[in-house]
């Protein structure tokens, strides 16, 4: 309505409809509801949301729908009337009183219609029929409070915040629900058998039936009796009250007492329901009703209420809705025939974990189909010796310790993801990252002139197959046999870390295998434009210069006092508080004794800002004046690895022990945790940024 009103403010629109300006322009939007949106009370919510979303006209359907949903939901749930006879009352209360008053004054009558076009399976358009019905009074204050308390308690698990929020939203609006209908399939309403119980209301505690179903029916449709040899007419209310509600032993039942006791024990063993997995569309009705009805039937036994719901979105294929006309509609049989069961499972796991629509990507399935044979070939090569391994202690070198530590980290993270049913994250950790660190370990070993440790290789394959088996069980079972295992991988216990994850080792691994090579390779790329590098020297600083130690000490003090803004320079532009804090810090740094010398003073600001940015990125450890590990020893152990990555011989030295006087400029850039690099380039290669005069002509570039 607001968008239409604004359209009529445009002369061109008025002319199109034949309207005069005086019919529109004198009239102003009338505020009727105050509602909090985005942390502030909005007196005209429609205007605010249209301006916020950039609505230009009535044609902006998606933006208008979003604005509509926000205004209507928040307006009803949290709005307050700002005018009229019910001014000051909550909208949800005033709405009912308005309606009653208008009906009483014959200004209105009750009329119902579908919210939008509803088509039956027969292709007919549906209308609303006014008939007698029975209602369940969901939303009743005491009943609702039971459900809200249960969802917010430790006894219930929603697996992620989006699911929990959706349940709380459903509970906030779900009120009276028509639980009967006049025709169709279903159970008769016990107290009024002219009606049937509608399907959603009749299917909320059927999980309880599953616990004893095998006693009652042998086949799916119940044509054959189950283990108890019980006739349906022998199951009266007394029997069900005894089985499910701990009622007294039935007096009129023909079912043997010992059989009833056994059935009751069966129910008590299996219930409550630990997990129900369903689609997100059922949160708004069936699943929320299941919570309500469990709380009603087992009112005095909250331990029998559902303990967890996991919900998912709908399935897309290659980011499109499945459609036969698009050629992306597959049956389970079709898709497995095309890619195999396990590669389909991999693609399904990768498709998504939340309430967002999952996207089945054929590209992922195809990559898995190609990767699995390579995995098996590599495994067989390492097992049969065609790719060598070495029998040695699993902590002979840093690479061994790092790889073992990474395996411990990944199995810990993987277990957490599986427990939360985050299968995309589990796949990422237990397959993609697992294979990545193993490939990296093999590459490091090769570059350092070693071969992988046999015990670690075997540990990797055993753990890899176990942690991937929930997603790709057939592939892992096959590979498990190649490993020489006689049992099933599905019977194997999920790996336990051999030791707690060592964050120091993890940090050193990131430093030497990721950060240092990445920085050096980038510098090498710049150098190669100026000439061919022939050698490189890595310079390591044992300690910061005294003035940098002082700056770091002062920054740590500011942080301890809560005065250091841990934000990057680009983010500080929009943060006045951080900007003012940093200004005060710089004033104190610039006048601190020991930092005022001209040669030092001009470096204090850039260095302090750089350290602040690092602390914002990696944490307050960036403020430390020394490292927790021996950087020199780590780099020297990996000089061959760095040489392999840079494709030139690499030497490692302290920044106080120059290999050549012309390396001074590069060496001075080194600081703890940030080694500097000096490249030597061919004679006549021209000028390069940084560094001093290189032997044989040209300038040698250097950098941190």
C-alpha cells in the first residue's frame, strides 16, 4: 500500500491513471502502530522498510515481500497501537478487540479465504468452507510455556541456532488449530465420531507406537499379526494407558500380563525419541505440534518429550530446482547408476547443513568419482613399497610431529561436526583437509630429502577410512580390506587423539609450511621480473630492536587496560571510538622516552599500526616481544623445503650475521616471526626494489 501511494506521488503515474494532484498530494501517511525494528521504535514501519530496502515502485516484488514479512510479523508480535480507541495496547490484543467491536457494530463480518492460491491434487482451486470443527488450543499460556522452557533447556537439542529460532517463531504464532475434518482417511475423533482427525494432528506421537509395533504387526500394512499375536480389538484405552503412561494393569484386556509387561519395558527402553530429522516446512506445524502433544500426553513425565529435532531445507540440483524439463530430475536409482552410491553421498554431504536449500552438485560427485581411484592407487603404492616409507619413530623430525598433531586436530574437529550433524563441515574436515595434510606431509618429506614415516602413513589411512565411512561406507569398506583388515570399517571405533592437540606445533606448522613460503614466493615472483634468482638467504631476528620492544610493551599495557582498539586501519574509519583510542595511544607513544629520536620516531607509528592490525587478525600474541619456539632451528631444518618452493638454493642466517655487506638492507627487515629474504640475481639483471648492491651487478631485492 505504501509503495502504491508513493507511486501516485509521481506525476507520470497520476497522468497514466487519470488522477489529479489534489486527489493525492494533500494526504499524508497516518502512523497507527509503533514497532521496534533494527533497535529503534518505528512509527511508520512500511516507510522505514521500503526506504531501507531501496524499494523504487510496486514492481520491486521481492523487496516488498521482505518488507511486508518484517512489518507484519514484528508489528503483530511486538507492535503497540499509537492511535484510536485501543491506543497503547499491544497489537495482538487490540486486533481481537477491534474485530469484536466492528462485528458488534455491524461494520464487519467474519470471512475466510486462503492466504494465496491453493490447488488440490485434482487440479481444482480450493476455497474456505465454514463448517463445524474441533480445535486444539495451541498457544495456551501454560502449555506454550512448557514447550518454550523445554526448547531452551539442556534436555532438547536443535543442532543449530537457525532451527531453534524457527521453532521459537512457530511457537510465537501457532494458536488454535483445526484438528478435525469431515471426510478422507484417518481416525475418528473419539468423542465426536462424525469427524476424522486431520493428518497433521493425528501424526505427532506415532514414534511411541514404533516401540511396540513389532508385537502388533508383522508386515507394513498390518495384515499379519506380530510377535504378540494380538488382535486389534484387544487394544483398548486401558492397554495404551498401561503401556505409555504407566497406568494400572488392564483388568479387561485379553492380552497376557507378561506380554503387556514386556511391551511396556520395550517402550520405556526406547523412549524418549532422541532425534527426529525432517524438512524445515514442518517446523511450522507438525514438529511444533509434536512437542505440544508430547507435553500434553506425558504432562508429568518431561523425560518422555522429544530430545532433538534436526531440520533441513529442500534440495536443488546444480543450483536449480529439480525439473524434468530441465533434465536435472533424478531418481535415487538414476543418480547412483550415473555416479555410484558413495559419490552421491559425498555430494549430498557437501550440499549443505542448515535450513538453507541444499544444492546437490554433480561436479562434486564427478570429482569424487575421479578422486577415489587415485586415493586407492596411492594407498596401494605406499603399502606395497612402490612409494617408499621408512620405519622410524613417529617424532623423528618436525614434519612428523606436525603431521601427527594435525591428525589429532582433525579427528577432534571431525567428531564435533558429526555430533552436531554438520555433514558438510565433517566432509571438509574428514576428507578434504585429511587428504590435504597427508599430501602436504608427503611433499614436505620429499622436499626435505626424506620419506614419510611408515607408522604415520598407516595411522593416516586407518583414521581416514574410519572418519569418512559415515559418508562413503562402501568405498571405505573396500579400502579397509586393502589395508588388510578382516573386520568391517563400520565396526571400528572412531579415532581418539593420541595426545592433546599442541597449538604451538600447529602454529609453527602454519608458519613454516604456509605463511613463510607464501610470502617468499610472492617476493620471488616480483624478483623474477627483474632477473633470474640464483640463490637466497633467509635472515632471522632473535629479538626486536629495543625501541620495538618498548612499543610492544606499551601496546600490551594498553590492551590490558582495555584501551587498545583491535581493529584494522580500514575498519577504524567507521569506528569513532577506536579512532579516538588510537589517537590517544599514538600521542603517548610519540612522547615516550626512548621513542622520540628522529630516526626512530618516524617508524613508531607504522610499526605500532602494523602490530595492531596483526593483533586484530591473529590475536594478542602478535603483541609479544619474542616467539614461543626456536624460529632459527625451524627454518634451518626446512631450508631444503624452502629451496624446493623457491627453486633456488636457500641459506638461513641470523640478521646479525650477514652473508654479504650488501644484504644489510634486507636483513634489517627481519623481526621475530617475520624472517626476511634476500635474493641474489644474475649479472646484468637490472634494478630491483630493496636490498643493497649485488655481487656481479644489479641490485638484489629483499623483503620480509
